[in-house]
């Protein structure tokens, strides 16, 4: 059971006001699931939205508890047909269900920002309001959506993600080996360190950097994705998407493809095996999962863009990445590297641009409600150092669904203004 | 809420030969049994037939729900299907059931009956209300019981002998287990964890 944090320290932190153009956060925690199972956020999250091993298995399993979902449901779905209708198929519609209540949750940021170079200080509150949708439509059909209703003074910026997932296809023969996702989603190449799972406000550089304006690893894309856990220690992802990121309609018929393989040693299985199977879900100390996870991915894409003279041009590009995650006791060590090649990123003389980005991050759970993070990351373009960034972060959970964050953003590679920003953030979800 | 008719327990008591009867206890360990109980029963005993009860057990329809959700009966039992609702219902069994029937639509207060002559689980559906569901589990001996939320069961009044003990559940299954009953004693059966059907 989490204890309430005395407000004094938190108020002091929150009043340290700083200015920065806040980057939009993407949400993965969803109180609709907390309502469905009458359980705390901490069942699936180390600190919202960062998932623990059980939460990751829950997501992979199509937002169903791996060890018998029906056992734990407290909010009865509305049946669209009794189970026995399956015996009447194909002369009847296969039975399904919808959530008992409309599966909506809210995710709200209040932020105070200080921009070092300009000395600007700003209350950015509220910074963002997101509406989250997520639940299942009967067994092995799940959905998830994220709609930004307000962001930095702009109402209704729009839909970020929405997809339906058909999980565990041909389950009796294939188990959890094949699931299909359709819609708009964050490509699964970064499953080792999903942007929606991160604890920091700043995005890891491997997910965030651009060589071309049309591609960034973390951008949600529209398409289809096959994924699965054929063995409890192995996962794969195969995707086919429009490309061109989230905000641009596909201007050509070229599609991007990607693939990922992940291997986990130790800890809970990727399919949730080895997890809790008791009467009730476990909500405490779920951040311990002594394990090592390695992932490898490749992304091949084609972007059609226009240059400053409004001339359309093509850029064929690829990214190859490796990520590693080590969880030992209260500590997480994460690392990732991505190598990229863009054949024609700007329709200028700058062709065949090579890029390398990598990061190393250490998270430590000092107490279940105090988490410290430090991340070091670098970007090189054509072999030359382009950017070095350091992100220290302190996260405090006042409640399982109320999180305070203090975070700095430093760029030691700059000759001046190495200190860029300081942010104090309050996030609450309901 | 699920109820199961006590016809089996009563029949077992009548069939038992007084103080020589034994008891079978055990547990089926699976999380889904907390949601839907299982019906545990002694499989057919070669050379022995048991007469069905003269009184008809009832499956009622009230507030768009079958009551009970699971009814266990001995082979040959006639079950009355009563409509206590204010709307019409149309009970029928799935075509994969051992007894296939369709009672047609009928109104409040009407009772229609079906005799279950073949062993196995009969899935009941309503053509008007797709979410309604129930089962009639037809067994061949009067020795049966329903599990509690922990998966535990007790079957009393079982004559001494060697039997096969089986169970039916709507989502999980496992192979029957052998059991030897001695007079005046309790035989314990523990199933390996069943798998989802």
C-alpha cells in the first residue's frame, strides 16, 4: 500500500518554475483497466506509464491478464451472445462482448518550465489533456486509443493512436504465437523501450531524432502488425505501415516494413508465465523482475517529401537497432543504439547520410514511490558528433495515479547554454 | 448465482446401502472454477442403471436469465422449462448437444418439457435473447456434486467399489480419474490442473 507523500517538498519543487516548449507525452497507462479489474495502477506499472513485467505481458496478450483473464474481471462486460453460440457457428454469429462501462480515462499534465538559454519561466498548466480508450471486446480482441484533447493552448490536436488487436490467433494450436494489430500505433520495433513506457518527459534520442522530417522511430503509423510470443522467452514483430509518420496522409503507394526479434532471459516470461495466478492480482513491489532482455530490429522505409522549391523527391532510408534491458532488484539498466542510412534526406547534395544514436539509462526504485533516473545519449551524423544530452529525473508518486516529476535537460556538447531546461510536472490519471 | 439441483444428492442417499456408503472428496484447481463451478460425477457403472426421479426438476427463465445456470440430472429425467418472465423466450439446444430440441417461442406462465435420454452436456440458448445461457448436464449415476469457489466438492452416499470420476465445466476439461470407495471412509481425488477447452 503506497503511503501519501507530505506535500511540502513537492510544493517547493512545483514552484521552481521553468520555461520550455514541452514535448507531448504519450500515454500507455489506462485507468479503464484499473476499473475493469478493480486493481491499482501498480499492478501493471512501476510508475505510470512505465510498465512492469506483468504489465508488458498484459499488453502483449491484447490487454488481457495472461493467466485467465475472466477470473479477475470485476466489471462485467455486456454479452453479445452466450458462449454456446460458438457451437452454432457458422449458422450463427460468433459471440462477443463489449465493456460494461464506456472504457474512457483521462491523462492530465500540469507543468512548470524554465528555459535556460532564454531565462523564460512559464506555468504551462494544464499542459496536456489526453483521453485514453482501452478494453476488450470479448476474448482475444482488444483495443487501445489515445486522443489528445488539449496540448499547450491548442484544443483538440487530435488522434494519436487507435488500433484493434486480435490476439492469440489459432490459440489451441499456436498458443500466443500470432496476434494481429490493425490501426494506428507506435511501431513495435522499439518494444524494448517503448516511448509510451518511458519514465522521463524527454524522449530517448534513439526514438526521437530525425534525419528526414518524414520519419521518427516513435511516431505512430497506420498499418498492420503481426506479433507474438512463440516461446515464453522470445517475441517477434513484423509490420507493414504507410510510412510518413502520423500527421501526413500517405502521398505514395510505397509502404514501410519493419521486423523485430526480442529475447528475454530470466524473470517473468514474455507471455506472462511465472506471473501471479492467485485469488487476487498482486499490486505491490512489482518492479522487481531480475532479467535481461535483448532486442534487434530493422526498419525499411520510403518517404516522399517536397523540398524548399516545392519539388517532390524520394528518400529511401533504413534503421537498424539493438536494445538491451537489465533488471536486477530495484535497478533498471537500459541501453539502445540505432544506425540509420538515408539515401536522399533533403534533395540536396547531402546524400547517403549515415546516423548513429545511442543512449544508456539507469533507473532506480529507491522506494516504491521514489524513482531516480539518469540518461546519457548521443547522436552522430556522418561520423561527426552532433548532439550529446543528459537527462536526470526524479519521479515521486503521491498516489498510484498521481505523479510528480522533476527533470533537467542538459546538452554538454554545446559551447554555450549547456543547461537547457528544467521542468516540474504533475501528472494525474483517472 | 448458480444453483444446482440436489436431485443427485438425494438419489445417492436413497441408493446407498446405509452405513456402508462412502464419500468422495476432492478439488479441481483452476482459477475459472471461481467464476463457473464444475459438475463432478461418477461415470456409468457397468451393469447398473438408475431410475430417473418422478418429480421433474425445473429450469426457469426470469429477468432474462436461466435459473439455474447449470442443472445436473440423471439420464432419462424430464426437465420442465418454465417461463416466469414477462416476455417470450425460445429455448433451444445447440446442434452439438447430445439432445437436440427447440421448444419454440412461448409466453409467461407456460411450461414445456424435455426428456434427456443421452448422457453429456446440453447447451441451452434462447433465440430471442442471445446472452442467455444455461446447461443441462446429463449423467448416468446419482453420484454427483457441484464444486465451490475453491473447486472443492463432496459426493456422499457412494457404495463401495472402483469407479471413474469425471467432471464437466463450460470452459476447462481434464481426463477422468480413478477412485476406490470403501464403506464408511472418505476417498480423496485430486485432479491435475485442467486445460482450457
